[in-house]
């Protein structure tokens, strides 16, 4: 029986018509290319090319400060957040053509409330290192998101959003470094006309100028307060940052290894599972349900679940069933996590085995009556493959 048939049978247990079942089959489709787990011969992977430049930024930031260091390199930090700025010719000339901001009145700089608290770290993951920017406060995080992902426009940012991965970022500083090296290697042919020809050759080679990095905010994870979880404010602040970091790194891993990072619940369940375990030491279904706005029978629309209704959005009844699936999946995951790690130590190799098993699952699998048994069997199988050397790794 193929995966779609199995998923359809599970969904048939709910009060859904055929159209609504099809909605959920499409929405919950697993897009991970899971064969890639055995495609790579060794983990962690080599760093992506942009990481070396960011390591230089991090070294400089230790002396000058992160904001002062990055402002000349990330050109969007040289502009304010302003409605309509992305349509201004001066802005486009800098961000799209790499022109200088010298003498440009519009380039008054990005205003941050606590620029000295902006932090840059280079974090090791299974998929290689990735740069991480941590804002000093919520307002500064919003400003950075708007500058680096919204073209400095004052676009709304959901209260439940406290982190994001910036991908495909055109780093003009890396392009300028490339041009300098190219000019040295071609002293007789480095005119503006020659460079235009070389630039056309550079454009398809995105790894030479496009970056990927993580933005994090320091507030309560998913907009949940310490009081809601019965924790002290300082403790929850620290845990939230750990959850966010591991959550986004999980997205980075699936994007780089499995060629997928979707804005749907399967991805979020896996990323939050890894985040909660990294922060707390084991999985908490009650925490996850709070994050999603599902902590009580009445759905709380301010929760993160609203961010993952799909495009086009799921119909009302399909969305109701999705809520039920998520609740059941969370409880099954907690039961699985407790049972698996009663039998095995919580080591990197077992965590990796569990992560592989989760990416090979569907939301319907995780919500099914036999989810715990399925995950236990699949995680043990993946662990045996790791032990046999079918996937090689080194401790991070």
C-alpha cells in the first residue's frame, strides 16, 4: 500500500468529504527527498561558501561590534524602514546594482533601539555551519526582518514570529571581493566592459554571492509568556532562544540535505520537536500545543497555527481536522520520545536516527493510532543503518 492510500485511510476516520480529504492530502504531503540521507557520505556537511565571509565578519565584530561591522557589508542596513522605499531609484541602484551609498541622503541607516546588543555567532549544524544574528529586543528583530527580507518596507510581522531564515541574500560585499580577485588575475582585461561580461558569467553561480543566515529575537517563543508555562521570565527567555535556534537549524538541515523547507505543519512539528528537546531535554506536547494556540479545546487564533493554514487556505472543516491531527501527533510524539529514550541513551546518533524517522513520516502517520509503534520501529531501523555505516557522521 503506498503512502497516499495509507494517509487517505487515516483521514477517512474523520468527518471529511472527498474534497476535504484531497485538501489535506495535498497540504500534508511530505516533500522531503529522504533518499538524500544516504546520498551524503559524511556528516556534518562541508560549510556553504558564504560561511567563510561571515566568519570574517564575526572576527571583526568581536572588535568593532556586530552592527558596526555588518552595516557596510549588508547594504539594507544602510537604509531606514520606510513605506515605498523599495521603489525609490536610489534604493534599487544600491540593492540591485551594488552602487555606493556615499553621499546618498536616503541612506540614513537602519535605526535599532539597542544596536550594541546585536549578536553574531557561527553555529555548527549537521548540514554545516550557519551564521546567526540575534537581535537585542523584539523591535530590533522586526526592523532586521523588514530590512533583510521585506526590502526595508514596513510590512506586518506576526507576533508569533520570532525567527526566520534569510535565504538567497545577494551579498554585494562578496561580489566586490570577487571582482577584486578577478581584476588581479586579469590585469590586462579588467575594464568596466570586461567586468560586465564577467558579471554575466557570475550570475548563474549563486553560491559565490548568495548567503543564507538565521535571524532570532530574544522574546518568548511563539509569543507565549513565561507565566503561561509556569516558568520564571529569565528561564523562559533562555529556553526560548535555544528552541528558536534549534528550530531554525532544523529547517536549514532539511533545506540543504533534503531539498525542502515547507510552510506547513509537518515541517513545524519536526522543527519544534528538535527545538523543545534541545532546550528542555525531552519533548513537551503541552509546550508545543501552546505554541500553536491549541492548549485548550478552543483554538486560540493568535497561536502559530494561523501562519500555516496553506495557500490557498484550507477550508474551515479541513482546518478543524488539521487541528485534531496536530493535537494527536503532539501527544504521540511525547509518548514516543519517553518510550524510545527509556531504552536508549539520548545521544547524537539516536537523535539523528529519530530525526531521519520523522522526516520519513507524514502528519497522518504521526497522528494515527499506531504512531508510537511506527516511530519506535522506524527509529530503531535508522539507528541500525547508522551503526552499520550506511550514513556516516562525526559528533558536532
